[in-house]
C-alpha cells in the first residue's frame, strides 16, 4: 500500500459508513466505493 | 434643426429595440435593475451612433462618420465586462455555468448592441427617404423599426436542445455503487444514504441527437455543462454546498453519441424536467457541422 492518503480502519460496515460520511462532510468531498470493502473519499 | 426629428426617431427606435431584446433573455441572465441600467444605456449610445451616421453623411462630414465607426468598436468592451462579471459570479453557483456558456452569453450581449445600431440606422435612412409629413414619417419609421428588430432577433435566435435532439425519460439504476443509466456508468456513489436519495427522488433523461451534426454539437463539454447548469437553474436542485454526490451530471455514450443527464431535482416533476432540458440553448461556440465537410459526408 503506498501513496500519501491517510487510511482509516473501521470495525465493521456500519462504522465504516459513519466515518466515511463524517469525513466527507468535513472535507466537502464525495465517497466512492471500490467494491472490495474500501471506501475512498475524493474531493473533486 | 432638420436633423433633429431624424435623430430622435432613430435613437428611440434603436433604444426600444435594445429594450425588447433585453426583455427576451430574463432566463439566460438574472434580471436586476443595475444590469438593465447598464445595458440600456450602452444600447442608447449604440442607437445614437446609428442615428447620427445618416446626417453626418448628408452633411459630408466623413471624418465624423469615421469617428462614429471607431466609437462602435468600443462595444467590444461589453463582451469582456460581461465575461468578467459572470466569471466572478461563477464561484457562487451550486452548478457551474462553464466557460463556454459564459462566453456565449457575453457574445450575445455584445451582438445586441450592434443590432440596436442596425435598427436605428435603418430607421434613420427611412426617415430621411420618406417624403411625406411628420405623421406619415413616424408611421413608416415605426414599421421599419419593428420589421428590422423582428428580422434581426429572428436571425439571431439560436436552436434549443429540443430542436436538435429527442429528449426522453430514462431509468437510473445502481450496480453496487455504480450509478448507471442504460449501460453507461455516470458515477460511483459510495454512501448508501446518497444512493437511497437517488432511488427515491433522482431523475434521469436520455438526449438522443437527431443526426451527425447534432451528435457532434452535443459532444461539446461546454454544451454538456450548460445543460446541467440550465436545468438546475430552471427546476432547482436538491443539494447543499459541498454535497458532491448530488451535482447534476451529464455523461456521453461514446458509441451512440447520446447524452445522459442524472440529477436530484428539488421537485419531482418529470414533465418539467424534460421541458427544461428541451429549452436549454445550443451554445453558438458548441455548434459543429461535420456534414458540411467532405470527410463528414463520407461517414454519414
């Protein structure tokens, strides 16, 4: 795993969505699903 | 003194023509009193220039005519002023107009001053040539002014999306996180809550170009952004600042040339949605006509 983006671990799907939503709101960004259990938050 | 009647009628006609053209674009540009004052005054100057040309030629004041033509070139400023204003306001728009649309609007505002000059010039010529009395002259001037304004605004009237494409409702669906319309992927929506909003309130439309010319025109990125902006402006968009998931999107199917528009409108009214898309102007800078080229005809 490389690159400079911070990674946040979550204990389950529910916490993962919660953290993603909070981060997206804070950053004014959009959440995208990579379909492998990873959500990526991108500010377009 | 003999020129006063001529000047007043022609200037008034040009000014009224500018006023008429200003009334026609309330949707394209938010109407606001200061903007009206600016454009009416600039239009008045244009009308006066058109009106003065005829007496200047009659009096053989050719230097004056040259100066008047020089003055007309100042209207180019109008375009850059409009462009600057709209670009400055762009950051305040939830859905951006895009540079192509801004350029189109700026060009229209410049061109309308030239139309005011043409109208007042035509009326000035008519007023000079008509031999009858004052009332007959006024009637002829009104007719010429009306005909000229109608003709010019008809010639300047561009197409709308509904003229070059069929617009119909389409069904949006999710393949896991991928938002799709038919087989075209529009975006990846990661949050289930956002997907639920799309399923519940989202609308999708398919824009099918009528022929190769329309296909090439609709492929312009500026035209696609203009559709997203104008539809949002007309029917409202269900989003707040920073909610990037809900920014209206226009995407293109490369094989068919169809456009897909997906958005969450503030009111769920499919008819208004389709009507709004049909009424989006086709940008002058986006128009392409591949069928007029030899290579384009070979492909058709």
